[in-house]
């Protein structure tokens, strides 16, 4: 019910209550006015009692006057006049009481029982007593006098009965009047109490129905203005003005929640972009994508697929919110990749699930990730599958909002991946040798500083090979520079396949190579160097229509910290060992003098170089290394 209608009803009810009180007062006054005749009768009874006690003076005076006449007959004439006057006054008084409002019993007793003896008394006086006195018949006068005495006594007895009846009647009338007054007053009190209770109930109802909800609404608005978006808006179920107010506050609350959500999403997207731009590797980038998207899209499970280098499959890079991703998918398994645009399953009346989705139990979205016009991956979102998803099917608006965020995230991810790949490419170009694919001199020096510092802290060794291709100048002079490049590539490939992942083979410049072996001691380094020398010597390098002459290398080995406490000193020691290898006839491994190699190792190296093959190359001067 609307408050305006309720206020009208309450106003009408209060007006009705006031009218009831007024009407009750009017009825009470009317009822009290009914007591007027009763009080008049009570007053008449009291007046009657006051006027008949003692017995009426008229009869008494008449009796005394008769007594005087009977004793003194000579007073007859004035006595007769006096008796006539008393008779007249008595009749007038009797006629007055006959007009008064008396109770029936009192009227009957007073006007009949008391009046008959008095009437008889006056008849005796007029008919017997006065004629007997006038006639001088004392005996008849005495008899008449005796009859007058009897009449007086009867009148006196009737008057006593009248007084008793009058008192009894007054008492009954007073009790009736009192009861009526009490009844009227009790009725007025009850009705007044009912009306007051109704007014109080209206006030309490107003407080409960209007004031209370308004106070709660004010508290909700205060908390909402203070930034508490978890507040519950009261009175939304009402269909009155307070319900309208609650609806307006709810709209404001919804807008505030949406604004807060958008601010949070913008903040997370900004942080995502900042973190993604700070990533140094794709693995780190993929891990951050999973962490951020699990927070940014709590109602979605998702996968990130990236094209492999072969461009024939997409490999799973990361997953979040409990998504079960396949290790790899084929590009033709996804309708989004095949159609070249975002594909949302469950959006249209007719949809076909992607082959990479095992069971399409919920709506999902496939967003191709584009970078510089090329598709580099796929962002797959499963709606209603995350840890923040509702148990029911997500609404269309929620799906649209999540898809919008997915598109924005895909743009950030694509830019970040392109930047990391470009950064990796530039860094690779800056630390790789373009001809052999090995690390270059710059990366070598960085690695030496890093590994030497680590070895110094842990107390380990770092071995270093200085390698030079024997008689390399002849390959260029006799077969051309392409043949020389082919030899360098073959040696580089051999280096790449001969060492551990933690070992760092580098092209130092020209035909010189350097290998860093972290954690390798002198024995292991010597054995590894001999294996490398033997492996290079066994290479068969084909060029144009024939094979190039056999390739041999000379290796100088130095070990940190035996040969020096810094990269420059160890490199110099390795170079000096390389020079000795060339002076001793090439195609051999020579340890730096700072290495205390066991006698068995010395004999093994000496035996390996006792009869070096390829003596035709020894005529080259030592300056060939500089070529």
C-alpha cells in the first residue's frame, strides 16, 4: 500500500476517532441530561420531606385553633376566620404538590393516604365542629373535636409514611443516577482509551512502517557513500514510496558496483600490461597471464595456446581456474582460428562445438590472438567454470562482459608476446653469431663474469677452452670464402652437439672458438677437450662436388681458479696453452701450466698427439691463426 494512501486512511481513522470521542461526549451529555428529571424528583422528594416534617402547620394550627375555640367559645368568630384561612392555604399547598413530579407510590401516599385524613379533618371542622360551637352544643362540639383528633392522628401517621417513602424514593433515585453516571463515565473512558490506543497504534505503525525503514535506508546510503559496496539495500520488496526510494538506491548501488568493477578491471589490466611488458621470457609471461586472468575473470576457466615454431600445432602455454587443457591442438580444431575471428559457442540458435573441446557442457569463447597481422595463438574461455562462477547458467550480460574482457586481454597478451619475441630476437641477434649460431664474444664475457662469480661463492671450478681451426687460411685461399664459412659452420655444429646445456660454446672471432664449462674440473675438461678434438677430426665436410680436406683444431685448456681469479686471466692462460698447441704441431690439446694435471692425463694427451695426422698442414706459419 502506498504511503500516501496509508496516510489518508490513518488521517480518516484519526478523524473518525475524534468524531467517536465527540459523539461519545455528546451522548454522555445527553444521557446525563436524562438524569435531570431524576434529580428534579430527588429535589422534589427532599423538598417534600423538608415541608412535611414536622406535620403541615395548617393542620396543626387548625387543631390548635379548634382546641382554643373548644375551651373558649367566645373566640369562635376570630377562630372561624382563622380556620377558613388555614383551609384555603392548605388547599393551595395541596394543589401545588399535586403538580410536582413525584414517584407514583409517593404521589399515591402523599396525595391520597395523607390527604384523605386531612380532608376528613377539614370536613369535620366545617360540617360538625364549627356548627356545634355556633349552636352552643358543647357535647356535639366535643364529639366533633374527638373526631378531629382521630383525623389529625391519621393524617400524622400518613405523613410519617410519606416521609419514609420519600426517603426511600430519593435513595433509589440517587443510586440510579449514580449508576448511570458511572456507566456513562466508564463508557466514555473505554471509548477514549480505545481511541487513544488507536492513535498510539497509528503512531507506532507509522514509526515501524515509515520511520524505521527510512532510518535503515539512511544507514545503507551512509555506508554506500562511505564505499561499502557489500551493504544490503532494505525494503526492496515494498511497493510504496519507500520501495521506490530503495529501488533508486539499488540503482545507485548497482552503478557503484559496476563502476568499482570497471575500476578494478582497468587497474588489473594496467597492472597486467605493466607486468607483461616487464617479462624477460615467454615462460614468465605465460605464468603471469594465468595468474592475472584467474583474478580478472574469476567466473571463467581458460587456456592459452601458442603456435609452435613449426606452425602446424598450437601448444598449451598456461591454464587457470581449474581448466583441463590438451597439451596441443590442431589449428583446424577451432572454429575461431578457421574463421579468423572470435567464436562464441552458445550465442546463436545454431552452434557447432570446436573439436578441441571434449564436451561442450557450457558456453565458451575462442579468441584468436593476433600480432602484427599474424595469428600467434588462441585464448579459450569457458564461461561459468571458474571458482567465482555461479551455480546457475551465467546470464547473457555476464557472458558479454567476460568476452569483452577476454578481447582486451587478448590484445595485451598479443602485444606482450610480440614484444618478448622481438626482444628475444634482438637479444639473440646481439649475443649470437650469425654464421654458426653460437654465442658471440659479448655473451662469452657476460657468462664468464657470471659463472666465475658463482664459482667463487660456491668454491667450484670453471674450465675454459680456447679453440682454433688449424690452417683455416688455406680453406679460404684454395676453396673460397664460402668453403671457409662451411668449415666454421661444421665446427660450430659439432660444438653445439658436444656439450651440456649449461656449457657455453662461443665463436670468439674468425676461426677462434671459446667454450665455458661451469663446474668442470681439470680432468673432466681435458677429457672433454680430447673428445671434441677427435670428433672434429673425424668430420667429413662436403662442399660443392667433393669433400673438403680434413679439419683439425688445436685446444688450450685453462681452469678457474687455478689459472687466474678473473675472466681475463683465465682467457689469457687458455690462449697461451693454445699457442703451445700450435707450436707443438697443432691438432692437439694442451693444458695451461697452472693446472696440476695428473701424470696419467699428461701421458694420455701425449699419446694422442704422438703421430698427428695431416702433416701436410705443418708448413703453415703460426700467423694463420690471425686469419
